[in-house]
C-alpha cells in the first residue's frame, strides 16, 4: 500500500483543473499536429518550449507529453482517409488503412486504430507505473562509470537502430558530440571553440538548437516538399468495428502492446520502428499474408497499437535514468531542465508529485484521445485544406518570437536561423537531425561522467571492466557496434557459397 500512496496522490495532481485543461490542450494540439504532414511532435514541442516558461513544471510536462502521444493517433486519420501519413509512425498504416477506406470501411479502420491506440497506450502506462520505480531504485547504484557506459550505449543505439543510413546517423551524432564541447571546460575553466565570443562561453543552449533543427528546418523542408494536393477524403461511417473485425484484431493488439512497450524503452527505438516491427510480425504470423496491403484489419491494429505503446514507454528511460530514447524525448528532457527539474533516478523519490502527475496524466490523456478521436475527424480533414504557404510563415514567426523571448537575446535568434538552415540541409541530404540532438544532450552527460570516472579510477581505464554493471553495458556496446560488420561478413560468405554451388552445378 505504501507504493500506491504516491501513485494515488499523482491522480490528485492531474485532476487539478489547470492540469486537466493543459492535458486536454496537449492532446488536441498533438492530434492536430499528427494530422498535418511534416510538422511532427518534436518540432511542435521545440516551438512551444518558450511558452512553458511561465507555467508550473508538472503542468508544462503534462501538456508536452499530451502533444507527443496525441500526435501518434492524429497521424492515423490522414493515413486512412487521404493516404497521407501525418507522422512517420503512421506510414505503415497507409498500406491497409487506405485500402479499407476505399472499400467503404474507413470507420472500421479508424475505430480499430482508436481502440488499439487506447489499449496499447494503457498497457504501456501500467507497465510504466510498475517498472519505472524498479528501474529508478536500481539506477540509484549507478555512479559516473555506469552513466558513462550508458551514455555511450545510448548514442550508439540511436545511430544504429534508428531508420535511415547508419553512417549518416553516426556523422550527425559526431557533430552533436562536437557541439556539446563548445563553451567553458567545467573542470579547468578553459574556453573551447568560443572564438572569443562571450555568448558561447557558457556553451550552446539546447532550446535554440532544437527550435532551429526541428522547427525552422522542418518548415523550410516542408515548404519545398508540399506540392501534392490533398484528394477528397473517404466518407466515415459505422465507426464501431464488427465482432469479426475485433476478433481478428485482438491478437494483433495484444502483440502490438507488448512489442511497442519494449521497443519504446530502447534508445533509438520509438514509435516508428515499433509500428514497422508490429506490421512485419503480423504479416509473418498470418496464415494468409497475401491479404496484407489489400485491406487486412490486423495491418492497422498492430502498428497503431505498437506506436502508442512505444510513445508511452519511451518515458521510462527519460524519467528514471535521465537518458532520452528518441528526439522528442530529448526535447522534453530539455524542457525539464529549463524548469529546473533534472530527470534521473532521484526524480521518483525527490519530486513524486511531478513524476506521478505526469505518468497519471497519460491515463486521462488516453481516455480523452479515445473520446475525441472520431468526432473530430471532420474538423481535422478541413484543417488539412489550409495551404502550407499560409501556415509556414505563421509558424516561423512564432518560432522566432519564441526564441527571442527566452532571454531577450538576438544571439539566440541567430542560432535558431543557423540551425534552421542546418536542419533543412540535413533533411535535404538524408541526415536525420534526431541523432545530432540526442548526442548533444548525451554529450554533456558522457563527458562529465567520463572525466569523473577517470578521476575516481586514477586514470586507469581498465577500472571500468571491474564494475559489473559497467562491464555488462560495455559488452552490449561492443556487441551492438560489431554486429552489423559480423552480419555483413556472414552474408558475403553465404553469397560466395551460393555462387560456388551454382557454378559447380
């Protein structure tokens, strides 16, 4: 019962009228952003960061969390009705969701997606409630060597697990680490890469980087890409799925919940990879895999459940270890720091109101999503008709004003513009900005803990191997780093053996 007291008190925090209002606001903004192709939750949260300065930390994080998981469902609506995935995590929903809509079953697809999202999200919140305190109590034994190994592993996983080119992700991560070294050395006081500029003496601030890369960069890229006119959406009727559809989807929803929960915890995992993995699992398990891509309801249920479960479970490493699992979590990490809250194992015991308030707000937010998702479909489809050329300048103006109001500094505005240009070029040439931002956030953690570790170990790097947790994390690091090369060598060997057999025959 002692464990339940802070959990129950957390409901008291989230049921405060102001927190409830911000939870609703976050969910609605998230759904809206999910509907609009291009501007994802990471960009939106980055743009809205300055607005959170004047409100209580718990209220701000409740709203930002609502934007994140609300966007996962918003992306489904356009995937099903218009074949336009509003979010990367909704791309696979297009395969069967849009076909179902063309068959007159748009309501069924949206209904299954809403139910799957609700169940996946709820399972993940229960998992978060039960698992987070255990992880946090375990992590209390972590010292600088353990955090060094964990940060190294997090950066590597982000670069190797996330989608796109691994080499480009590693390059982006290296740039992020380099940017993290700008400013005054925290031990010696020596200035690094400041070029005599006093604005750089305290290092680069996270907020202008996030607002530039994700806000301005996304706006510029979308202005160039948005040339495809939206077609007329399919009619939505009979939202409640039939018993047969529910029976077909039940297994996919169950598997998607578990798969999404565990993939969401991994650094670099997140909603997009979870939805793709869930789709692949459902297709592989099906007795009639040829149905997939032709309107299989499991092809909607599995991915939609998994992406919501992953969005929720990715809060576990952030809140309990202080390690963001994906780009959006990195921005929420920045929001917590701005509010004077340091995510990590002490958060559960030192600030239980914030921790359990945020966790329990997800139960409420999930219910709000289920209630609002279908009635607001018509509104969201109408919003899609607003031209990007009108939305983009308004969003850019809000971003620039927001950047200026942080510290009334034109230098911050300049940084936003510079990183906006960098973000645009990165997107254009196939570099994801996520690994850069995550490496920037984890870079400070890595450097400070590595140097403290070397002081503790008297400069002996073999001392890392004598600590059990550090040794296990470093073994996983080596395994993750070498596995692509081993896999490539095995594939080449197999290919040569096949070619030899073909030549002999």
